[in-house]
């Protein structure tokens, strides 16, 4: 329990602190006065004044904020060290600094995991590395380390062949032959139909292999992984929107569960998950939703294109819409978390990685 608590606090603390630290450092670098640097929202629990800035720890640790002086037209007094006194390009840089720090953290964590523990990749051998709770394979008694020998009398030589055969049999009784500790066994199960891809799934993952990488190769792979997961996330979300399907989002409860689980599976898994969370927060903040960094960036770009600053009234309406959207997303994601909690699993076999898994 203590490890889980420390892991959750450390993860949220690091990701949020670096995000807000990016905004803070750019403000300092561009000589914008910062009135407050807060971790969390709501009433201040602990705080102190240092120089011109108030540093606060607030009651609800679901984020944080940096408040530069003169960030709204109502507060602006024309001081050259105020936020709105700076050019739109300087303000855009301040806004993007937060997500940039999240991406930097993700790249560094991915790079470190690859360099020190090796590049993880799915094994091509038809050997079970992990099972998803509640899926047919776990219910049939299969275990990690079992080698699948045949599916419906068809011999299996690779994981790819295994995945293809299972995918072809959604909802159909299927015979599996496997080997465990030198002994051969046979079981019957029915692959579950995946609603998104219309394929059969039994809830198994391949073993992972670790390949040594040089520092340069690790850095290059860390960057490519950050790009890949960002593009993959956008692709999946776009697909759900186009097809009017419910996206599979995780909220605070789900993230806490995943972090707690990863903290007990080893340092590489935990650091990789922290990197993915940092990446997700950085990407989410780039969405052009008012109240998020992406919304502020959109206002800056609008000013750069039209040479007109968004009015205070427009900003207030946009922020009201933005906070409504964010609350709706939080409620929806929390609802998903509760459904996963009731189902006893925080992992969906097809949504976690794009590699084929039966």
C-alpha cells in the first residue's frame, strides 16, 4: 500500500510539476512576473512567498497552474512585465512550454528505460507472457509460460500465426493444444468478439524480449516512441469520433490503478507508464479547448493572423464552454473507470498496443 501511494504521488507530482515548471521557466526567461505557482486547485493548504511569487499546495491535486501578472484584459495595467504586454509569439511560447516539458520527460524516460534495460519487443514465439483477467484464456486455466502448439489441429510456429487463427474465430468453440513444463494439454474455449475490429480475442499477450541499445539509438527510439504513441492516440480518437463510437478514456481513478499496478511490476514498467502518462497529459493539453494550453495557443495564433486580440467577453464565454467540456470529459472518463473497476480489469487487450494479440 505504501509503495502504491508513493508511486501515485510521485507520478502526479513529477508530471504536474514539470508541466507547470515549463510555463514558469518561460515566464522567467521572457521577464514576465509570476504571481503564483500552485500545485492542485482549490483552497491553499500550504504556501509561502518567495520574491514576487506565491508558491502553493492546494486541496485538490488534480493539476496545477502558473498565474502570470496581467494575464487578462481586466488585470492588465500595461506593465512591460505583464503577460499581455508581451508579443503573441512570446505568449505562445509560454503556453507551449508546459506540454513541451511533458514530451521532454516522456522522451527521457523512454530513452532511459531502453538504454538501461534494453528495447522491449514482443517475442515471435507462441508463448504466453501475460493473460487478461476475465477473458477466455484465463478462464480456461492457461498460464503465463504456456506454449501454444496448435489451434483446431493447425500447428503453430509463431505468435503471428496464433493471432491470425484466433482472430478468425470470434464466438466459435475453439480447441487449443499447449505445452506446460514438458507436458502437453488440450482445452476448449470460445474467443470473445471484439466489437471494434470484429475479431476473436482470448486475452493473451506475448512474452517480451529485451535488446541492448546504444545511448544514441536509445534516444532515437525514445523520440520515435513519443511520436508513435501521440499519432496512434490521435488516430484512435479520430476513428471513434468519425464512427460515432464511445472512446475508451481513463480518468483519475483509472490512472491511479494503473500506476499502483505498475509500481509492483518493476522499475522499467513503472517508468514507461510515467512516460506514457506525461505524454498523454502533454498531448491532451494541446487540444484546442479553452482553459487548456491548446485553447490559449489558439487565441495567440488568432491574434497573430488577424492582428486583433480576443475580447474579454469572448474569452469569458470561451472559458465557460471550455470548463464545461472538461467537466464532461472528467465525468465520462470516471464513468469508464467505474465500469472497469466493476469488471475487474484495467487493461483492454487491443487498446494498449497496436501489435496483434489474440
